[in-house]
């Protein structure tokens, strides 16, 4: 399990595989100086955070090994991040 540290005050837990995919999509948006919202379900609660290039975000992984990334999942997450409703965490599509 890994952690997304948001604005040095909030810490959210994700499995390392999910966090690696989120890091790729979120980093890409922030490198383009784009702000957006990120929404996910967390133990029955829906959470939404505002992501902006000036905010402090740290990705902390339990494992030192980066998992292979699923291109289809990255594309799905990236499309959502570029939508008016922002990035939403959806299930990983099966590898083909």
C-alpha cells in the first residue's frame, strides 16, 4: 500500500499499482500547468480533492519496484482527467 500526501496535511491510502497509475496521470496534468479535481470512493465515502500545480503532492510507495503500467487504464484515467468532471478512479481494465 502506498500513500498520496496532499498539501502536507492529508494522507490518502492506495495500493501501489493504483498509485503508480495515478502518479502518471496526475503528474502529466500538473506538468501541463492544468488544475483539476480528483474523485474516488474510500471506505464508503466519496472524496474529491482539487489538484493545482502549486500544491504540494507526494507519492509514497511501499515497494521500491514500479509495477508495469496498463496503457488502457492510463488512457481511461487520462480521458477522465481531461473531462469537465475531472479524474475519477475507475477499475483497471483487464489486460488483453
